[in-house]
C-alpha cells in the first residue's frame, strides 16, 4: 500500500506528459513487473485513429519518447492491432490470454469519452485479486490525472490546444529543430527524420478575415460556431503529427513537422481553399489569411512568430484570402529583412 501511495504522489507531482509517462512506467514496473508495456498517445481523425508509442518497456529495456512530438516511425493506425481497435470501439478494458499463459490487457484512457491514451500491458497470470484491483485503480487514477492536464492544456471552445500549451510546445519544437540541424552538420548531409519528409519545421499564423463583422452582424454565439467549425476544418486538413492551436480570438497557429517548402505551401493552400469553399451555418462563406515561416535552430519563440506575423500582415494588406511565406516575401523584395532577437540578420 505504501508503494502505491508513493507512486501516486510521484505521478501527481508531474505536469509534463513525458514526465508523467516516466512516472507511470516506474509505477507499473515496481508494482506489477510487466513482461511488456506500451503507453500509446492517441490522435483521433475523421477517418482513423493513430497511436504513438511514446513510452514503454520491452525486452530491450525501457524507452521514453517526447509525448508532445509524435515521431512517425513509432506511429501506426490503431487497426494495426485488433485488440487495440476492440478496446477503442468498446471503450473498455479488454483481455487476451496468450498461448504461453500470460495475459495481455488493453486499457483505454478516455475521460469524457474522448480517447487520449491507451495502456497495453502483458503480465504473468498470477496476480492476486488485490493486485488486479490496484492495477485497475492505478489506470483509473492515470486517466483522471491526464484528464485534468488535458483540460488545462485545451481551449474549451474549439478543443484545440491553447496558448499556454503552444508556448511549451514551441520550445520543444525549436529544440528538435536545433537537434536536426546539428545532426545534419555533423553528417555533412541533409538530415532526414525516419518516417518523415526531408525538410524543416514550419509555423503559420492563420487569421479569419473580417471576423469582427461576423460577431457584429450575427452575434458572438454564431461567431463561436464559426470558430468551432474553423478548428474542425484545421483538424481535417493537416496531418495528425502537425500541431494546431487556438492562439487567441480568431487567430490560430499551425506548427508543421518537417516537410519540404513545396509540401508546406500545398498544405496551407489546401486549407485556405477548404475554408473558402465551406458554407458556415447562418454566416455563409468566410476566408482566411495565412502567414508562415520556417523554424531555424537559433530562433526564439518571438522570432518565428514575428516573422509569420509579418507575412500575415502583408497578406492582410494585399487583398486577404491568401498564403504568404516570410522567406519568399523577403527574397522577392516585398518585405524588408530585419534583425532577429538573437542579433542576427534574417536572410532567405
């Protein structure tokens, strides 16, 4: 009992998803001695659910990956494993007895009926009734803790991560961009992340055009409906590993995982067209202006946001309903380069 209390105290003190996963691994190993264990983070899509193996224990030992940055080589559709898929569809724990006598258990972590995580654990079939109760209770505790964390990280209107979450996430991405750049320099060849496109991280600021007039004409409740649908269109357009945020008001941010300049332009143009072609209930058609920039290893958060904002401002001043890349606008002479917060001059 004292072991359990100790692990609950340790887990409850963590506010970072990756650190929480570490605490859960430690508790599971100490209390239940699993033969294998995988913690999946779930990403719900309109067509399928993807799961990211962000932490676990295998024959090779323990592994922990950044829970905020899903690596495509460790992501799979949930239907790759029938037991995972069954657990999701039933929204319940499922058990499979294996030929060697071991038990494989899948626990969905789905507070308020929205799948967030899944715990996949294989144990010997000799747990006492008390241990089984403790296992179920600890998983339920983990679910409640994640639910509270998710509530604090999420914009309550749109369901997208909020500004506070964005600030933390961007530091994570900038760290990854720096690591990718260092590895590229050390190898003297362009770095390619496994399972991903050869390219850079990108950040875009997406601003709904003339949103004030929507609120003034139709009222704030209808304006809120537009924001909710706009967020839904974002989810349906971008890849599950790309991170989307409501930055504030009618302004949204997309952080795009490594891809080429041509691919990111296509993605933003596809989203712009999707918004333009969608008929919003009781409002009709709206448009979006998008300014974006590539992330550099030495960037501060304000550097990259300022560049994307400059590109967005240019688009707003030149007709709206368009997409603008800061680096291309600099190269074409439409924007003037300026000193970054790191004291360097930004050039294309």
